[in-house]
């Protein structure tokens, strides 16, 4: 009997990707074959995102594109999982007939049952499970390049920002036990992973629910001092300013394995806007966190995000944010226009900002950030940096990779020339000689693989 072939499309954030990897492992263990090409699949699974309107639109468009394969190829069914399936479960079942099975976040453990129902042409229906009952962790099939992987240390969120639907879709914050995380890190190291990216909806909250105190620094120290394995790079993503403890900064500064990079979303700097957003801590907390990080690690790269056009954001509020961005000079910055999401407190707030105003403010900040980042990159010309090789670009006839200043999938690249045969996952020393928009170029001056 022919083995049924399953394909995946994973949308949204890295946290969603880890969920995809857990589902892949369940399907493999059940005897299904996983294929990369959607044209070979019997069933396609779309792990959806519903964080903002554009993410929801991408999820729907993906389903509609795959429906063409159902009508014109061998594809027999589409399964929708993830945040959109959780948030709009009933709506999808009624209004998106192209989807053959809907598996909300809390039911991802039943992915094999859903796939089997689709293959047999039967309706898939079960009482949905609350997202907080979703098992934490599990076997994974790593889908990132073999040298990089994500370690998801918690699920859900307790911050309840006024614009965000994540708590509705993912439930309350739940930390994973430290021993489970160490075991998973050991497994990833055994697979050859050299860059371990620590993720959660709020990594800095880690341990508060299990151990009664913020424990990210304890986890990091355990990862750095384990006798079983040693990662050359450990990277911190999704940290919150109000939980940047002195203990965390001390551990970051202490260990070379922890790259001097932190992803720390601030969203705004106006106290009035931050209060309206229900953000924890005001402008003084944000400024203090930045000052303490830079004081302990002068070369640290801080990546942040800003949200413009939140209801009630005045011109004065925006100008305050723009001045702050220009003054602080974040090396990495993403800017988003507020997306009005039903079910969130901000949805019913007065003084919604017009779309044109939101876009103009976004463009203003990104234009300023382009100058800041270009100047930062220009200052690197003539210096040499350790770069993790990712691949060879046959068109450009050069290699590319990332320095410690660039996180996978969200930041820029280092393009470089060097001797033939440099393998992905190899660390090389690259002398920077040119800036190219958000990327830099250079040449290898020496290189050896970091064990």
C-alpha cells in the first residue's frame, strides 16, 4: 500500500515553526511520509498565523492557492492548524469550505487523527481543547538549517497588551521545566546545531510560574556550563524591558557563548501610549533597561519593534517616539502599523488613527532607521567579524551568512568571497569592505569550524 504523503506550510513566527516541527514528528512516527513539494502531497497542513490582519490574509491566500491543487492535482485535502484555527474555529468551518479539517492550537496533538479523517474522506470533528492544555514540548523534526535551531522555553502569554490577541489564542504563560529544556538542547547539539535561539512569547518571564522568580538567567547559565554540550552561539529573542533583571545582564555579559544581541520590543516611548497599550513599565523602565544593557556590554546589538498608529496616538506622541529612535540608535528595528483586532481592548478604543497617517508614520521611522543602520554598518568597514556561513549564492558568486549581530530570518546578511568548499555551518572570519543597503560584504581572512 502506498504511504500517504504530507506537506506543510508554516506561517508566522519562529514559535509557530516549533509547533510545526512537533506535528511533523507525530506524523512521521505514525508512518506518514513528509514531502517538501506541495505537488507531491496527498494532504497539506497549513500552520496559520492570526496576529495581525496581513497574517490572516496570508493564511487564507495560502489555503486558496492550495485548493487549486485539490481541483487540478493529486492533493486530497487541506488541514488548517495554528493561531487562526484557534481564533476563528467556527468561522473557518462555516466560511472556508476549502479547508477539510480545522485543528486549533489545543488540539495539535490530534493532528494524525485529522489527517487520517481527511484521507478517508470523512469529516473531522471533535470538541476543541483549551490551548492551556496543549502539551509543552515533544519530539521534533528540525526544519531549520542544521546549524541553527529554536528552543521554545514557554507557551502562552500573561502580558495582555491591549492590541494583542495572543493570550486568547495561546492561553496563559506556562514555562517548560528546565530539565526538559536541557535535554532538548542536548538533542539539538547532537544534531549539529551551533546557534541556539531562545524563544517564547516573553522569554524574560521564564520560570516565574514554576520557580516563583524570573529564571532565564539560571537557564542560560545551565546551557553555558553543561558538560554534555556547548553551543558556540546562544541568542535571546522576545525579551521584555520590564523583566531585564540585573542577574540576566550579568549572565549575558559573563559568557562568550551568549551573543551580545537581544531582541527587546518596546512598542513605544510615550508614557501615555504605553499606558493605553497596557504595557508593563513606562518610558523610564525602557530607558533604564537599555542603559544597563549597554553599560554592561558596550557592543551589544539591541533589536526592537515599534508600533505606530495605536488608538489615541497624537502627533506629539509620535514625534516623541521618532526623537527617541533617532537618539538611541537601535542597531535593528522593525516598525508595524497598528492592526485593529476584534476581541482585544484596543478594538473598541476611541480615536482610531487613519490608515494613511499610520503608513506615513511607519515610513518616517523606517527612513530614519535606514540611515541609522547604514551608519552603523559603515562603521564596520575595515573590521573583521566572525560569520556563520549559510550557503553559496551561485548568481552573486559568493557566500553569505550572518554575524552575531544578525538573527536568522529577521535581520541582514554578510556576503563574502573566500576559498571554495566552505560548508554551511562553518564559522569564518570576514573582513568587511562594503555596505549594501541592509547587508554588508567582505572577504574571508581566515576560517576554521567552531566545534
